[in-house]
C-alpha cells in the first residue's frame, strides 16, 4: 500500500491516484450513487444499471494512475458511465429478451402503488422512450447539473449538437409527458 501526503489525503486523492484500500473505498462510496444513477436513467433496468456501474468502478480501479484529481475522477466516471450504458443499450438491442419493460409489465405493483409513485414511474418511462442522444444530454444536464459546454466536452460533441439534442429531447419529452399525464388523470 502506498502512503499519501496529508494535503492529498485532505483532497481525497494522491499523486498519480495511487490509493490504498481505504482511500479507494472512500472514493467509490463518494461516486457510486452518481454512476449508478446515470446508468439507471440511461438503461432503465436496475440489474443492468448495477452491471454498468460495477464495470465503471472496476475500470476506475484500473485507470487510477491516469487520473489526477477528484474532479478528474468525477468527470471521467460520468464519461465512462455514459459510454458503458450506451454499450449496454446496444447489446440489449441485439438481444432484446433482456428488456426491463417486459419484466415491469409482468410484475406491476398495480393498486398498491401510490399515485406519486405511479406518476414517477411513468415519467421514467417517458425519459426512457427518448432517443439515446437526447436522453443522455437530459440526464447529464438535469440530473448531474452539467452545463452544455461540459456535456459537449464529456461526449466529444460540439456544444451546438448538445444544445440541439437537449432542445429536441425536452420538446419530445413535453409532448409525451402531456399525453401520459392526460392518461394518468383519466385513471
């Protein structure tokens, strides 16, 4: 195990990101909910999101020597989470038998679900129905509170593309949510 300087311990990282087990555990605990949340919003399946998050954290361990700071780790994890979630979606498209929507319909909580829980679930469905490019930028913008230029850097896209995807996605989400809310009120 490597020792770290007091200043680096305070920041939570060491030079060259060489961390002992305790420090790495602390780093993981500080970021695992963010990684899982991004994955879940993009893939829409708890099990698959857990796999994506686990893959990201394993990759974090392998890549520590290339990461320089806590901010670098957070940025890097967001990027890896988006890419791994995208890969998982592509794999699921090739093998559609693992779709979460099928399971959710078969195991619907029905009347035991509160109206706010039902509404939240429907909004998640609306988010998941968006095209991947729009869904990614919406999650990064509104869940991770990233600016358009930060999202552009993360995704390797021009800022104009990010803004366009965000605007199209929000417009589509509004239309779908309007229809969904009318149906929800009727029930």
